[in-house]
């Protein structure tokens, strides 16, 4: 099986894929703090891994996974250190430059796959611009929201992904096992009583206001076995979307 990763292919091979209307998956993520026990690259590592796994199981739908955009909208994590962030105009400009490069190489369909909660609002706001300023058919999704229904039954204390939590820590135990600081897991929990609520009023809120540890959820519940199940659920949900796009 040939690689699904853009960076592994030659220019000639990519030109051939463009000629057959291959779907380009563009992962977007973040470099930001993830508590005392995880590296700052969590979102980038997980989004990259999920996109690769999904592309490999997309069946007869031809998919190529572009390199992951590792910086996103992460102002709310800056107070903890270790974080990079874009402002809105820069993020829009970088994404548009990526899309225009993809378009110039002859591709027609792009699925932006997001792996960071802070990017969601910006991506939704940018889609009309991308439709107006390129000829591409662009769709966007957040992989852990796409897989939320499948993730819930796999977890002990959560219904879905929170931050540096049971899910993300478990998946990192599979995709980057040596990176989890096991001795720090004992203190890797926070905001356990944080209940989702309907947002009628919006304001910027630093993670420091929600959690002293930088964690929302409980990483002490993490395990590699759970991580494999979560990775499979996320990859299958995303592969299902790619198969739908392939039939359209």
C-alpha cells in the first residue's frame, strides 16, 4: 500500500492524484500547553495520527493527507506558557495560502480536519471566504466532535474530549507513548465539576480561570487500551465522512 501522506509522495505522484480528483485532507491543530503530563504537541500529534488512519481505511476513495498546520487559535492557553497562537487575520491568510497552493496543483476537493477546540469558530467563519476566494470545494470538521457518539461509551468520566484528559492522554499513550510523563499523572486532573452550559453570552476566558493544572477532565483514567479504542473510533468516523465525500 502506497503512503497516504503528501510529504511521502513525489511531485509526479501528486500530479497524478490531482488528475484523478483525489480528496486532500488538510489537518489543522495547535501547539499549546497540555497540563503537567503531556507535551505541547498533543493536538498536532493526535490530529495527524487520526487523519492518517482515516485515509488508510477510506476504502476505494483516493485520499492524500497534507502536512498538518501545527499553529492555530490558542490565546486562551497562553498564560500557561509553551503555546503558540495566531491572530485571526494571520490564521485566515495562512489557511488561504495553503488552499491556493492545493488548488494550483489541480486538486478540487479539500476536507479541513481540525484537532483543536479553539480553531472551531474561526474555521466556521472562514468557509464563506474560502468559497469566494478559491474554486475549491472545501468542507471542515473537528474529528473528536465527529466521533463524539462513539467516544462516549468508551469513557469512564467524560462524554467526549475535554483537554489533556482521559481521551487525549489515552490516545497519546498509543500514538506517542514515550511522551507521556507517567509520574505526573497523579496531578493531571482539573475542573472536574465543569458542566457544559448553553452559551448565551460570549467572552474570552483564559484556561487559568477554569483550571490550575491546565487539565479539564481526569487523565488518571487514561490507558493505552482505551487509547486504541478511541483512536479507532475517531479514525472510523472520519473515514466514514471521506467515503461519503467520495460518493458525492
